[in-house]
């Protein structure tokens, strides 16, 4: 239990001696909510002790398990010390408690954060070697509880939904960010996670050139199926994606492969667009006007 502490476990610790949890999967930006928390702490102090565990380090004495935002808010409020609930936890126990405490207490959690947290908890359960089957009695049915089901039961998700979230860790950061920004829907992103990293990067380049990121599920599923058959090329990605976008009369499509062959690989889509725009402007300026073309009887 998060609040299960005794007086003997409590100790005042200097904030400079507290280390953030390794690979902490949640956002720690100094946002408006953090500023409000800092103001509250400055006025009223920290209501609940920070949960930490002892670590061996030349710099730090303890690792934060629960209370990262409170520690940052304490810093913002000008406090140098905080009350800590010190617990002896191994790596797996610490990971499970860290994920549980954060998912329970946070109001808004991004898909990328939940994806990383679920994977960390799943890996910790696997490493712990917990039994994945429980038998009610000698002759009764065997109830199978795999780690994804255990996680789902804990947070009100189905086992399949937990698997989908964990699958999102296979997305490249740029696509995962678009999911967090609600530019691409959740289920299409799960499908796109089955593309290789290079294929995902090719896809993102096309989307960026189009300046449109809302990939329909049918398109994402088609890309996944072709990729799993080993036949997904950058040209096919271009064709499949732009075909869906071609309904817009405002867009004129240029073949991705016909354009990129003139540029270095490190050139950004915006630089490609700027170069094409300047080249067309120069061409329009230098080409002969209709008034200067010879008439038929002058030829």
C-alpha cells in the first residue's frame, strides 16, 4: 500500500540527495499544475511523505519511487528538505510501486507514458517470476492470469488493450509524439508499430510532406499487411498514403521517389518544399511568355 508507512521509516532528506527513478516514464515538465503544487507546498508544506529507497551512489543517498512532482515542486517552492518514507525494495518491487503510484495519482496520462509504464510493469512482473496460473482447488478449473491480464485488472483495462499499449513502444518517437498530440488515432498507431523503423520513418516523411497526419485505420492496416509480407517499399507507402489524401482538391501530388532522388537524405521536408518552390518560381520567370512565341506564319 502507498500509505502503509510507520514513524520509524520516516526521515528528513536533503532534496539534492534524491535521485529520480531510472527511466521514469512520465512527464515532469514545469507546467501550470506544477506551479500550483509548488505554491500549495510553500503555503502548507508536503502533506504526504515521498516514497524512496536507499541506493549506493557517490552523489545520491536515495532513489524516488513515488513523489517526483512533489520533489520538483519543493525545489520551486525553495525548500531544501523533504520528509521521506524509506523502504527496502528490489528493482522489480520499486518499478511496480512507481508505476502503480503514478498511474493512480495522475489525472492526465499520455498514451506514450502509459505505453512505457505498462511495459516496465510487465517486465518487472516477468522478472519476478510470478505464477501465471492459479488453481482454486484440486479438481476445479485452472484460472490463467498472464501478466497483461494482471495489469489490466489493476487499471481497468482488458488484457488485449494492455498489449496494444505495450506495442506502441515499437513506434518511432516522431509518430509516438503525433499520437500524444492527437494527430493520429490510437488503433492506427498500433497497426503502424508493426512496420520497421525505416518504414515508419519513410511514412512520417510522407505525412510531413503532405502536412497531414490522420492516417485512417484501413490505410494503417494495409501498410501493416504489406510490411509483414516483406513487400512494403517507400514508393508503395507514398502511393497508399497519398491515394487516401487525394480527395482534397487543394493538394497536388508529386511522386515521393521522383523528388527525393535530387536531395541528400538529411534534407528535411520543409527544405525540399522551399527548394521546389524557388525552382518553380525561377522556371516561371525564365520561360518564354506566350506573347514571345513565334506565330504560325513566322515559322
